[in-house]
C-alpha cells in the first residue's frame, strides 16, 4: 500500500476522516491477528471477548449520542445502509413524508424509489441559500397540511456544513403526529448533542466520519419502544434465538442479521473511546476554529464565493466556488500543484446545489479539516487558492 505523498494536506474529512487516531489502526489490526472470531457465532472464550467488545462499543456510542442505553444502537455497514433500513422499515403504502432539499442522495434516492413502490406523498421543503437553514415555517406548514408519517431531515449539510434547528423541527413533527428521522452523517462525533434532548425518534450515521472509525461501519439509533414500528429489511442469523424461525423483535439484534464487521467495530470502539477522552466539545471547538480561519481568509480573495451561513453553527465544512473556473478543475489544481486533497462537485446532494445556484459552476469545492489538521495546513490551503485566483 502506498503512503500519502510527503507534504500532502488532507482536507476531505467530510467524506471520510483521515488520518485516524493510532489506536484505531492498532485495534483493527489486533482484532484481525489475535482474535479473528465472529460475533455471536461460537461457544468459546474468543466469542466472549467479541461480545464484550461489541457491548463496549455500543455503550460508548450511546454516551456520545446521550441515548437511553447501548441497546438503542444497532450496527450497520455505513450511513446509507442505516438510512435505507430506517426508511424502508418505517414507511408504508400511501404514507406522507416531509423532507428537505438539503438531503443527500442517501435519502433522496431511497425516498424516490419508495415513492414509486409505495405511492408516497413526498414533499421537499427548500432552505435559505443565504443562511443554509431549512425554512422552518414552510416545513411546519407541510407537516400540518395533511397527516404525515415521517419527517426526514439532514442534521447538517455535507455541502455547507450548516447545522439545522432540529428542536424546532422535532416539536413541529411530533405536534403533527409524525416521527422524526435524522441523517446525522456529518454530526455524530462532530458536534455535541443529545438524541433525548432533541427528541429524535430515529437516527443514522456513519462510523468513518466524525466518529473516526474505519470505513464499512455505521450506526442507527431507534428510541426506546419504537423498534416495533421499524420492520427489518434484512433477516437471518443473529446469534440469538436460533430456535425461532422469526426475526428477533428486540433491539439491537432485530437489525443485525449476518456477521458484523468486527475488525471495523474494533476500530470504531477504539475511536469512540478516543473521542470521549478528547470530548466532542473539545474536538468541535478545535475544528471550528480552523474552519473559521479558513473561511474568513477565503472570503477576502477576489473571485471566491463562500456558501453557508457565517452566523450559524457549522460542523467544520468550508464550501466555495471561484469565478471563471469549474469547481472540479479547482480541486484538480489544488491536488496536483499544491498536494491539497479535497472534494469538488455536487457532493451527492443535487438539490442543495440547485438552490445555491452552483450547478453551472460544477458544484462547489469543499474543504473540511479534521482533528489532525493544523494551522499550517489551513495557511497553505489559503495560499494555494490565492495563487490560483491570481492566475485566472
């Protein structure tokens, strides 16, 4: 495997965090070399060790989420897997769903397919391009216009990084009789929040972004007492109740058929421990400071246009475009000439770019610092964009 080039600056943490804490690499390696067993598939000490690791990981993630208990956390293979599980598990024929134009394709595409399959009444509420915030009055109006089954909202946009006013949406959703589901791919591990305080019914997130775990890991949270409303979309062996031909009815095994990604969960468990030691508050403050420095400096460069509200909470994403050059070309120059690794394009969120008006520019360039980004990285990124702008 090739190491990253010397001097390369990684500013693509919104896609996947890199590098990981050293303990993550060590935990995954130790699991593969010293344990290697499947969870719940054996009657020896190795499987007991695996069970303890899984339970520990659930408990640590529950602490990060402020969930009722570790049993409210089920493991998936990524955030998309979790979102599909929740959407397909909850929705029934003819249901009304209120969502937004802020959503990632991991929500947009399943809902579009389910609209056809289940004849859903599907509504997308727009957001304010200036602030990046969903139109709460319009969202509330749609929730109360007809009886809804589900409200689905991106907790923070992967394009702008703006954190949405979930408490207001939660109150409106529950007042209308709807369940509230969050796509928290960009917020779990990035910002401190409580699923109980926000009164969230369901949530899906990635294990490899703000949680700093390996790729191929994800989680869903389902609030206590709601699991019966979510039909499992994958059934099979869970290592429990093997005498029954019926899928388990209890969390978390109800949604965990098949072998878990144990090396991945070993890494995720180590990452969750590291995050708790550092504190989500501390990590958020560190990354926010770097992102603010980055956005403030870029805003001063002629021909650079930034997106996302400067006065609202952000998960550390800086999204911009440059006059006269396609965003994909900007990213290519930053990579090839300055060894700055970032992402450009529509970021799998086409409706966001439709509202922002950035589709003709090829979307936006996204810079996203992480826990191991340093101020010198930010300064080099700003200098690179400055040089590129001067050359146009």
